[in-house]
C-alpha cells in the first residue's frame, strides 16, 4: 500500500501519489463516465486517496459519480480561475454540486503567476476563506507555474498549500530553473505548507524517459505528493510500482501534442490564455511552438470554436 503522509499543517493525510484527473477528462482522453469512475475507483482500492481536479478540466462531475464511500473520504483538490468574489462563489457552488460533496477538502486559486496576480484575486481568495469559515472548504491554497508565487505562499498565512510546476528538466517553469523551484519548495515544506508537484512528465515531453522523470519527483524530499495524470489501471499500477521502489518494465506511451484544427479563425483567445506563451498568430491562424508547449490544455477550454485538441 502506498505511503500516506501529513499534508503540511492542514490536518489532511495524502498519498504520495496523487491522481491527476486532467488526462482522463474532456480536455484530453475524454473517458466515458463509466471508465473514469472505474479507473479512479481502482486507484482508491490500490491506496491512492488524493485526487486533483479543476473547474477547467471538466472532470468534477466524474468525481461526483464515485461511490459516496470514496468521494466523502478522499482528499480532493479542485481549483478555479475566478477573479471576482461573485464568480468565485459560483465556482465553489458548482464544485460542491458537481462533486456531490458537503465539504471540499482543498480549493486552490488556479495558476497564480505573480504577486500582482494574487493581489488581483484577493476578493476571490476572501470568498474561499468565507467558505472555509463556514466549514464548506477545509484547506485553501494556490497552483502556480512560477517560482515567485511558490515563494510568496510563505508570506500569506491563509494559503496553506501550493501546487507547483516541477520536473527534472524544469520545463514549464516560467521564471527560473528547477533548482530555483526546489529551493522555494523546500522552504514552503519547512514552514509546514502542504506541497505537491505537477507536470512530472512535462505534459508528455518526458514520456520517453518516464522512469527517470517520475523518480526525480519521488526522490525530492520537500514535496508531500506528486500528481500524475492516469487514465487506465495499468498506468495506476505502473506508477505505484515506481513509488514502491520497484523497477517496472517500460510502459507503452504515445507522445502527445496540441493540434490546431483547420477552421481556426485566429481570434487570439488561446494566445491570451496560454501560460507558457507557446501560441502565436500567423496568417490568421494559431500556431503552436511545440518546444514551449507542455500540453497543459488550458487553451482548449477557452477556444470559442473548439479548434484546439490533443493528439
């Protein structure tokens, strides 16, 4: 059974392997409800109690279909981009409704990038804290792709955890190196913040070297958990073997990349929402820089014509 550890000073215990639901959700694999519930239930049976989702991923409703014995006992983290108090209230109510929860274990401000971003979301943060005071949220934190916000978390007592971009090559970290990120996460960890890692495989760029990439995250001593996207029981088993110190045979994986469909009109919405600045416009069409793209798929949910997809 996979190890569970205290998640900082939050009072929650989380499995060292976190089930990332982005991969199985509508933005990527788009598993059927039956298959999504099956693989999450299997992960729970294998000892994984930590599940990460987001309003953007459109996988909250899949979590809501888990048996009550799972969803009411699992540590579920969700997140929202909402900037205003009113929009954040709508997001939290939507999360409670879709996941069929009375209390959300962890709620994050989604993808905070700078001190100014956090300042602009102060009203939204206050709403999360109001819901926490009402007993409807247990822990409030942030997700980020930057070293800056990973550091700032320590200066804001209300933020109890951080979900940071982290992989062996440092891909996707917008303002520094992997060494810089390690330093700030170490201090967050030592000040009792809950810390967990995203993009261990850099959105698929490290699939060819998955063992080394995941082991690097496992061996980093200042993270309580590592979120990895999974969509099949075989992937759950393979990842668990790594976390148990075993050496599983190579797992067949197909590298993924973003595709821009021919009907793109070049509106530029995706350019605005790409956190990696990997999209530009050329001849009235979006163009993907695959060297920068980490297949986070944040752009796909924003495209008004649904031109972007993962292949």
